C-alpha cells in the first residue's frame, strides 16, 4: 500500500491518473471528503472530484475508485468515515478488491 496526500479533493483526479499510469498498481483508491460550506464552491469541487476520478480510470486503464465523501457537515463526514453510518474507506477498498477479482482477474 502506498499513500499519497493531495492538497484537496479537486486534485485527486490528477494524482490518481499519474498513479494509475505508473504501472505499479492494480487499483487506485481515491478517498477524501468535501464538506458543504456557505457557498456554491462545494458543488464545483464535488463534481470535479468525481469527474477527475472517472477520467483518471479511463485514461490510465486502471480502476480508480471514488471514495470521496460529499457531506453537509463534519458530523455527517465522521459518521460516514467509520462512525454510525458505516465506513466509506472500507467500502472503497472492498470495491477495488471485488473489481479486481471478478472482472480484471477473470478477464
């Protein structure tokens, strides 16, 4: 496992594409959070993060799994990141394993 930190969710797609294109990984897990503020900036960042991860997977030909939380507040983010609402990070990892096992390994 190799962890790369990015300055914000907007930048995830660029880094995911670089990692996917490196040939060193079977999947790239894109995990982060966008928390709604008082402006419409939230919508632009959340949409760009999703589009960037999708584009990274298509361009690198390596699954880039979208695990970015889009939440209204910090409490919701914490609940979805291992609290009472599950764990989006674990779900993202399981998606990568299932995708690799069921689709990529079996052709």
